[in-house]
């Protein structure tokens, strides 16, 4: 797995500059994303929570007894808390997050709320090829809980590959997954470009991390938070647009960023139920149940193996 330093150097060396969205999430970035989820414009979190609350009994039945629940990119762990008490004798909950500091701190409060569940937080980049930092018994009832439409950050072929990895590396039998749906463009744009500028600060946190961790000297004010909807690819794209020529200096290396040049920081693909089913089927899974809110903004799917 490439380090933060290696990936930044590689991304800024390209003609079309690009940095993976996973690098938003140091401790500060994770706290900023918590703020985003509470914004008026950001519909995905509150809509997904509503779906989970309304269907928690059925979801718990689908998961089954003595579940080992693994949550890649767990963040604030608030969504699993909605239905954890409904599960029959849950065995273990393993929240994974790229920011180990953040997930360790969050899990301290979580353990107090659910003292009967074994909770073992781990710092782990689920997009890496590294082995999971815990033992997995394939005989157990292993569930992947993957809310928040994080699957949308992957390119289509990467999404298929990731769903396959959940089967091979994590020995998953079932998946509960959140998927954002295609909708009108103004709703999408405002969700990623809020009036308070929290998402802009979140986007620029990648530049702040370069300053903090790699000895960078970037003036964040030289970059504009930019959000577009790519109609052809059905995805939101977040970028950082340079207001004028400037050099980014990292560990003795220089990267020229020209005026109006953009650093591509995130994709968030939006799906229809049909287009998501195609990806699921290619990865060897089957959608057994889909829950959607009244306004058809968001969806949650229950998958199990196509056997």
C-alpha cells in the first residue's frame, strides 16, 4: 500500500492531478464530516437513518443471530447504533476506519452504550491490499455493514472488485449497504456545496494534511472548492481549483499548479436500483431486499451470496 506521501506525490505529478478522497479522513477531517452529516443540504445521512429506523426489525431478522458485524469506514458509528439492540445475541462489532485515533475515541462512548457487545475498533484502510488486522472465522455469521453510499466513491470496476473482496478477504456471508440514488442536479450540488462552507473546508483538509504531515507550505486561500455533476458518468465530482499559479512544496519536491488548474479529490457515483443491481450481480452477490425512502432519495440493500 502506498503511503500518504507517496500517493500525494504521484497524484500531483499527473497531468490531470488527482488525490484519493480517503485522505480527507484524519481526525480533523472525520470531525468535519460529522458536521457535514448534520447540514440541512446533506440529505443522505438523515434519509439513510430514517430508512434504518423504519426497517430495523426486518434488517435484524435478515442479519440473523450471533452476528459478527464488520463496518469498513465506520466513522461516527451512529448508524449501527440504530439497530444493534434489535439483533439476536450479536457476537462482535468491528468498526474500521482509516483514522485510528478517531475510531478509537468514538468507540469509547459506543462501548458504554452497548456493554454486552464485544467491540474491537481497528485503524484500517479498507481500500488497501493489506490483510485485515483481526482474525476471521469463515464459520461465523459475518455481516458487512457499509452505509453512507461510500460505494459511490469507487469507479464501477473498483466497486465490483470491492464487493468481491468482501467475500474473499472478509469471508462475508451478507452485506447491508447504503446507495445514493440518481436525482435532480440542484439537490445533488447543494449537498456537496453547502451555504456554511463546511464541505469546502472538508475538501481543503487534504491540503491542510499536506501542510501538517508532509511539510507543505500551501496557502489554502489560493484554492476554490468546486463541485460539478458529471451527467455522463452520473456522479458528483469535487475538485480544488487554483486561483493563480503556485508551487506546492513537499519534502523538498516542487509541484507547479497553474491558474485554473484543478486537483480532483472525490467522485460520488449515483445509482438507479437497476444500475446498482448490475454491479452486485457482477461481483457474485444478489440483492435480496431493497428499502427506499418516500422521496426516492436513498436506498439500502440487503445482499447475500449468489449460490
